[in-house]
């Protein structure tokens, strides 16, 4: 069984150094759990950015996993892969998952959706105050909420 884990979308590279996000920390936690099982039964590949340098603190954690360097998660050949795990999905990555699934129909995709509260929570007129410090007008904010909800449900 081959498992591919998307580490690419969970970290940003700044000057060759990985700047971890909450998704990367979650992914690292999941990798720690995977190391506890018998990994000889599974081939686990981490999809990482081309200029990713393993931080010293993570060398022991990533030891034993295959690293595959990519610029985009659609670059990997999932033909022999059984599972694609995405610890953090947001924005355009959701569209890429759809295209991957169309190309590799037997691939099982497991994903943790990030920042999709508009799909579960009712519109909050005060949400505009928390949108990266920008105070949006109520009608514009509502239209964005409805648009995101419809687009997410279609995908």
C-alpha cells in the first residue's frame, strides 16, 4: 500500500527555510502517529516543496519516509498510490484535488478542510471586522459568504 502525504501545501518556504503553519504542525503530529505503526507494510511518500530543507528538529521525525520534491501537488504520479492524505486543504488546493480525483479515479483522498466555516456557520454580519483587518461593507461581505458557500458545495 502506498500513501502520499501532502506536506507541500502545509508549509511556506522563505529563504530556503520552512515556515510552518498550523496545517504543517498537524501533519507533523500525524507523521509521528504513523511512525508508531509498522511502516514496512506501507510505502509512505511525503510531497514536499522543491527547495524544502528538512529542519534539524524534524530530521528524526522524517527519517524513514520517502521525500518527493514538487512544485505542485498535481505533479506527482498517483497511478500506483492508494491513498492521498492532505492535512490542510484551502483555496486552490481544493480545485486541484478535484482534478487529481478525475485523473486517478481509484485513488482514495483523505483531507482536512481548513477555513471552511462559511459552509457550516450562518452568516455573521460582524465577521467583516475579522477579515484580515479590513472592514468590508455588509452587502459585499454577504455576497462573498454566499458565493463561497455555493462554490464549496459544488466542489
